[in-house]
């Protein structure tokens, strides 16, 4: 275990210069997420060369994997916040225990989701509205991807553990290696071996296995982390489980609701055409790229605020909150202007289909207008996670997806028979409402939890 990984030095550096510490954490996260996004974008670029049906086949899989990552990301957020608060409170025993519990959670989650995917995968795709012309392609992609689910989940939890102790560099480096490998394997499996969409799934699965093995070596053999894993002596702790769940479970449910929202939107979009589903998928990949800096800032805020909250550094929490939100708004303002004018050229990267390009461009030019509002909601949610609050984000997501976006989209599409762009209007209205509610909730939480 490295001597520079002591709690006191890490916490002291955060307190002395919060803004610098934010970027020191955020930049590796952004780089790591950029690599991960590149991972999916490279898949889409190669798959896009196979035609619109191939894009749509993968698009129908997206809600399933969003669901899986929602569970993983949500519980992982609970792990990150828990470890950060324990380190901030100088409680290494419970920090270690939280890391051990996360490994057990990852194992159980992997087992359940892999079995469900392999047994009921095709039925799930049909239930989500996957059409007859792409169901075989779509299920091929899902079935092969299921072989890599467990490795994906474990790697995500390992990243959450390292994030909780402020180590963002190692996950970034490992993710970079995985992306390079995936980039090499994609054309080989898709084109050289003529496996098409299934080849993309094989390339991703193999890359995930390699990433998992590297994490295992670094954490369990090299003992790279500040926290220690004593799995032989593991015994379940209700206190630790609840500490992870109180943030992680609401966040997971939040992501699941978003996944179900994706299913509903896909079913509405397919009533227009499969091109609309494919275009939404292309637009979503570009959205992911735009929000990389925001997710990096938000994730760093979870760690920093968790440590500050554990150490009772309340003034530092107020400062870094204002700083993080203002930088997120500024970044998305710039991205919005750029994307509004460049959307037609950006979509060409992903597909040669003119119809898909047109729909995707229209989506991006409309949705980019509210990027700053969306950034507020993302950042506030992770700030509240750092304070140990997972419920606000869940409630806001329910309001946004179930209370506003879904009903509005249904009303526009099936009652008023409006054209496709009215689907985007429903998203815009819901995001604005969610941003307003999250800002109010943050103010209330600060008044309640942070003494003046």
C-alpha cells in the first residue's frame, strides 16, 4: 500500500484548495468517461456502416444496458459516497468494510442479471417493442453481451471504490486500455470475421474481460487501493449495507425509471419509423459526449462533498457547490452553441443514411437549447449524494419521466397526432421543470444539514 495514500494528506489537500482539488478529481473522471463514451461511439460508427437496421437493433438494446448500468451506477454511487464520508471522518475500518460489501453486491447483481438476460432476453426485447425485422439482430447482440455483464458490473464497482478514496487516475488508465482494445477488435469481428452486429458485441465483451482482470490484479494482488479487501473475514453489516443503500438504491431506481422511459420513448418512436429509433440512438451518443465534463464535475463533487461533510467543513461545501454548478453551466452553454450549428455534420460521423441524419440533427438542435438546465439537475443530484441523500434525485426523476415527459409525449403523439419533433418538446419541458425543482431542493437541504 502506497504511503501517499493516507487519509489525512488527501483530505487536507482538498480542504486547502477545493477548486483545484475538484479539477484534480474531475479531469481523470472526464478522461475516463470520454474513453468509455468513445468505446460506445466507436461501436456505433462501425455498426452504422452496416445500415439503419443494425443501428436500430442496437438501439433496442440500449434501455436494457441503461437499466444494468443504472443499477450498477446507482449502487456504485452509494459506495463512493459511503467510502468518501468514512475517510473524511477518519474511519478506515468502515471504509474497508464498505469496499468489501461492494464486491459482494457486484457478485449478486452479476449473477442475477446474467441469468435473466440469457433466459428472457428475447422476450424482453419483444416486450420493449423490438420489431420483427430487427429482432434476430438485436437478440444476437444482447445474448453475446450477456457473457460480459458480470465483468462490466465488477469493473464499475471497482471504479466506485477508487472514486470514493479520490483515486481517479487508475480507472482512467484501465478504461483507456479497454477502449484501445475494443477499437482494434471491432473491425476484426464486425468486418474481417463477418459477424456484423454480433461481432461488435464480442469485441466489447472481450474488452470488458480484460479490463476486469486488470482491476483484479491491481486491487487484490498489487493492493493499489487505500482501502483493503479482507474477503476471507467478510461478514455482512446491516449498518454498512444501509449506508450504501440509502444513497445507492434511490439512485439505482432513478436510473431504472430513466431506462423504462427509454423503452416507452422507443415504442413511441417506432410508431413513426425504425429510422426514428436509430436517430434517437445517434443523438443520445452525442449527448453523452457533451455531458462528459458535467458528469466528471458532478462525480468529483460527490467525493469532495462527502469528505467535507464527514469532516464537518460546511463552508467548503457551500463554496465548492457554487463553483461546480457555475462551471457546469458555462461548459454546457458553449457546447450548446457549437452543437446547434454543427449538428448536421456531427451526425454524418455515425451513419450514411440521410433520413437518420436528418432526424438526429433535428433532435440535437432542439435538445441542445436546454443543456445548461440539464447540467444543473445532474450536478445537484450528485451534490446531494455526497451529503448522503439519494431520495431527492429519485423523486425529481419520477416527476420528470413519469409525471411530465412520458404523459406529454403520449398526449402529443397519440392524442394530438403531432409530428416527431413534439417528442423532443416533451423532453425539453420536463428537463426545465426538473432543473427548477432540483435547485429548490438543494437550498432546502443546505438549510437543514449545514449549520451557519
